[in-house]
C-alpha cells in the first residue's frame, strides 16, 4: 500500500505537469512566436530523440549495471526541474520571437539529457516491483490516477496561459508562470518516491514469467512487437501537437484556451474511466487481444476528427483517445515485460520507451506536420490540411494493428 501510494502520487504529479506545460506550448510556439506547423513539432522531436539516446546509451546501461531505479528518478526530476526554470530565462534573451522559439526547442534538448534518467528508472522500477500478470492491472490504475492529474494540469494550464482571460494569449509562458509551476511540480514529485523501494534485481531473485522459446526467437518477436507498437504510437500521438492548433484556428472552431482544456480533458476522462478496469479486461480477454482492439479504437478516433468538424464528434473522439490510450499502455507494457529478460530491463525498456517518447515529436514532424504544411502550400484551407493529416495518422495506427496481428499469427503457428 505504501509503495503504490508513492508511485501513484508520483504519477499524478508527473502527468499534471505534462498537461499543464505541453498542452499549450505548441500553441505558444505556433500562434505567439510564429513558428511553422512542422517547426512547432520539433519542440518534441529533437528533445525526445535526445531523451531516447540518453536512455539507451547512458541511463539504461547504468541502471542495468548498478541496479538503481529510484535514485535515477529522484535525480532526474531535480535536475529536470532546474533546467525547466532555466528555460524561461534563456528564451527571454533573444529579441526575435522565432529565435526565442528555437531557444526553447534546443534548451529542452539539454533538459531531456538529465530528465531521461527518470523515465528509464520508472519503467524498470515497475517491472522490478510487480510480478508478471499484475503489471497491466497496476499500469491501468496508474493511468487512471494520471488522468486525474492531467485534468487538473490542463485546466490549470488553460487558466495560466492567458491569466484567466485577463491577459494576452501566451502570457503564462512569456511571463514565466508556466515554467515556474512546472519546475516546482518536478521538485515536489521527489517526495512520493521516498515511499518507494530502490528496485533492481539480483541473480537469485524471482523474476516472473517470460515469453517461452529460444532466446533468438524471443528477440525476433520482441522486435516485431516493437515495430507494431511504434506504428501504433506514432499514428495516435502524431496529432497531439497539431490538434490544439487545429481546434484554436480562427478560421475553424476558434476555441478559447479554457474551452480547449475541456475538450482535451475528455481524453483524460476516458483514461480515468478505463484505467480502473484495464487490468481486469486484460486478464479476461488477454493482453494481446486488448492491445489489438485498443489500436483499432485509436485509429477510429483519428478518422472521426479527420472526417468531421463537429465539436460533438471531436469530443467523442477525444474520449475514445483516452479510452484506447490506457489499454494500449497497460497491455503493451505487460507484453513488453514478458519479452524482455530481467537482466536487460534497462536497455530494452529504453527501446520500448523510445517507441512512445519519439511518437510525441518525431511522428508529428514526419507525418502530421509535413502533410499539413504541404497541403497549405497547395492552396488547401487550414482546416482541410489539418483534417487530412489526422486521417493519415489513422492509417498509420491501423498499419500498426496489422503488424501486431501478423505477430500473433506467427506465434500461434509456432509450436
């Protein structure tokens, strides 16, 4: 109970900060600092690439060597908080708005080098603490708790972004309140981790079940699984950055920051509702079935926002995004834990995390951004360009589901 209280409190604070900060940073870069759609996606792409490389080649290897998880999380949050506050002062130095935008993007790359130790420590810690079969249940509950934090974070960010409608849009970033609150939350998140054990595994520790079969065959299955999960994450998360831009278009729905927060929070509501029974669904139907079905629902949600400009349908799609997200995260984590040998949890979870972390930036840079900017250059309206990119993302997610079904077919065919 003490351990779950610690990790769940940490999850609430971490997701609160992400909802507070990243939900509005893309709007700030696009509409206030004047970057292009593709350029705004780089605020996630470049830092996430740095994050993944640091996880794989620095912190993942270090975690496997010293078998320390909690220590990496604590230091990652402290140094990340200091770096986030430093970003505020750094981005105020250039006189040109676009230059300030690039300072934010490059500065976040530096922050991610240290904050990535928290990411890899967290993934390995959950696998260390909980046994195979219970992880999807725990992950589902954590996602529900995180959804509550995200609702509070998005609402708080919406209020601070324009100072509750009394200041210009972007005030929260330009004057620093969003940076300071975000950094403070990272500092506070250290305290719940003091309730959690250090983690790590020993050679004679009970390690739970893994996927049966020879080592080479299991590695091959892991890489196919990784390819499927990458496509699923890339498709569904490629819209995360351009969607707030689309919903606030003056030529489109033109939602206010507060109304936008309500639409985004329907996704969080889907997370909360589904997270409480994600583990039960996984046990009843199997994590493989749940993951494939959730990928199909995620694809459907993208086609809805790509084909309809009705706010009611977009709200439904937002809820379905959250509904499918928690099932995808919980089921994929359970399956990844089975494919990954305990002695390689640091390095291999770095690869697994890469599929998720890169999807928040690289996917938008490679898919949503170029499609949107390309169609705008061809003379399409802004709404048409954004909607076409959402449909493209739906197809990518669907492709991931097909690869997953191919893996299942191969596993069932193998005696």
